[in-house]
């Protein structure tokens, strides 16, 4: 029994060391030209929402429409117009089969998770939800953090977000697939392939990195790791329950 406990302890210690090493190896510094926003300059609040198995971004709809219109981000212009009646939009990216089937943690099955993480060539979708109220009131029990980005960082984030949407037709427009998981929501066809090294939380982390924030992809593999990293290095503030 003692030997088994010793081996277990060694195994856990090795796991912690491996995670720490991967965190350091993959960590990306922030961009001081973009973040933090200079004192007295314009800044925009965005929110990261963890639903336990998946994280998404909540953005102010009016600012999305404004910046997308100025930059000519066609997909975001169309999405912002469609959800113009809502003060906030939640956006998430993920595997099409997994995302459209798992409404909550209790719906998650090993088969769905293994296929999404390890089967090559998984198609992806964007999930867009119109929120009638602030993020905390919309998601009463979720883990939510508030992040402040500069106007320049937000503009770069919107350009990257626009590129997440696949286009179809002439002129090219974002492709609506079906109704979403909850509330006034839609699934759109997305660009990119989902796999264990490119999950929904990595997508959120990459967008924040584009906006100038420091990120660690190894930690971002799980929502809890992403939230921890944002609080630790990006001065993200938890939104109280």
C-alpha cells in the first residue's frame, strides 16, 4: 500500500512538473503597444465566460458593429446587424458535432469528447447568442472574468474574430447552419479544425493574444486553466455572483 501511494505521489509530481514546463514553454508575452490600455485612453470591457466544459467571449454589440463597420469586417457586420437588438453578444467556437450536441456538462459523453479531440479533420462552428442583459445576469452561475482591452487591441481582435466565420454565396456572407443551444442563438459555419491542440478555449486565448494580452496555450486547454491564467497575468477581474 505504501509503495502504491509512493508511486502515485511520484506520478502526480511528474504531472505537475510536466504541466508547469508546458506552461512556461508555450507562454506568450503581452504586446505592450496594445495592452494594458494607456492611462486616459479609450478602453473596452470584454468578458470571458466559462460554462464548465467550454469558454466563450461576451462582447458589447454596439462596439462590435462600430468597429466591424469601420474596418469592413463583412461577417461581423452581418452578425451584429442580426443581433442588433441585444446589448451583448456571446460568441464561441468549437467542433460541430460536439458543440451542437452538448448543451451542458451532463450531456457530455466520453465518445463525443474523444471523437472531437482526436479524430482528424473535425469541422467547426461559431455559436452566437444575443444577450438581453449583462453577462452576470445572463449566466447566473457561470465563472466570468472581465478583461479590459485597448481600442487598438479590440480592433485587431475583431479582425481575427471576423476571420473565424466561413463565408458562402456572392457576395460572401457568414453561413447560418441552425438554431443555437439556448436563447436567441445561431450556429454559423466556421473556419479551422477542432482537435486536442486547438480547442474552444485556445480560440478564446488566441483572440485575447491578438488584442495584446499575455496567454499560455497549455493552461488554456481547459477553461479553468484559461481563467486562472487571465487572472494571474492579464489582470482579469472575476465578476462576482
